[in-house]
C-alpha cells in the first residue's frame, strides 16, 4: 500500500493500492462501510490489461478523515488529488455504491478526466425522505454507542441468500472490515450520502460511456428502482447478476472483472 501526502491539501493522507502497469488506467472506488480491500478479488484480474488504482477513501483504511464535514464532492476531490499526484491524466472510474456517488460527483466536477464511468450497485438519484430518516436514526444509534450493532445488522443484508448460506466467511470478513471504521467516519459518510444531490442530469449529458452493474438480490438498490436510469445515457453497458446482492465484487468477482475489462477496453478503444 502507498500513501500520498500533499502539503496544504484538506486530505492529510491518502492511501492506495496499485496493480498492473498499462497507460490505460482503471480506478476502483469502494463503498460504505469498507475500504480498498473490497476490490481484492477483482483488481488483480484487471491488472493484465490496465493499471488499476484502488484508493482508500478519506476516513477508512490508510486514508485519514479530514476535519469538518464531509461530502461526496470531497470524496471526488480526494480522488482527483490522488490522480494529480500520480500524474494520471485520464481514467475509467468505477464506483461501488457510495463510491459510485463519489464517482458521479467526480464526473460532474472533472468530466474531462473521464474515459468511462462504471456504477456498480449504485444510483444517480438522491436519497428519498424515507432513506434520510433511516440514516438519521442510524446516526443517532451510532452516536449512542451502537456502532457494532449497526454494522453486524446491516452487512449480512448486503449479500444474496446464496452467499449468506454458502460463503458466510465473506459476510464475516465484511463485518470485520466494517468494524474497523471509526464511528465518526461512519457518521460523516452517512451525512455525505444524505446531502448528496440527484445527479441524473449528469448521465444525460455525458461524453463518455456508462456501465451499470446490478445484483438481482440487491435489497439496498432493488433492480426495478434503478434499471430505468440506464436509459438516460447514450452508451450504457448493463450487467445483471444472478446470485448477487449488493456485493458482486465479492459474490461474482470473475464475472465482474470480465465485464469491467470489456467496458474498459471499449472506452479506451472507441
Ligand atoms: C454502500 O454500499 O456504499 C452504502 O451502503 C450505500 C448507501 O447507503 O446508500
């Protein structure tokens, strides 16, 4: 793992993992409550064809949580800061769930840097009022010391029933990864997600292709609620996985790596 420290930046330390050595770069952003290890099965499979960069977003793993409030725009800026330091001019940016919200904010702020955008179990819509209320309750629970309860309750629901039954170790591993995230970071991520804007307009005006990855058993973002967004973009790659919930990078890593590779190659060669 490498760590980047930029003098004067709002991000005291940004950690990342790098695989491969191509000048075609794919960046993989993890979701909540995880860190770059989430992509451990997918990143090496892409490394034969791309340089793969897997950051820890600020607040998890080796990346320090900045002072003050956090927004998905801040997460996007952290990625931009990292790319500038690495001298990377263009990327295919893939974001899982909250990482997708950050990737959409990146697409809004720095469209000229994007060759393609992959949204893996994510959405361009803002939180509904119901979702915001649910998040407020979770923040209250965490602030009362219920961090562990929350993580242990939420993580199993991210996986398909088959994964829970046949690969309980994956669920356990994510619970442990989630338990490493400090309560203050969990709260700031939730606040960032609650205040994020609807970014469907971004999809209507992209100059780059968009890939969509869905799990048939994703209860966080059920297929009927998100599939409609795929019509907004000019070029959409769509993958829908059986036996996957919200976590296809762990539940279907070989298929996801193959789909990301096909998308990345299309983006760089069109
Ligand atoms: C994630 O998987 O990154 C988050 O749970 C997404 C969310 O809460 O909206």
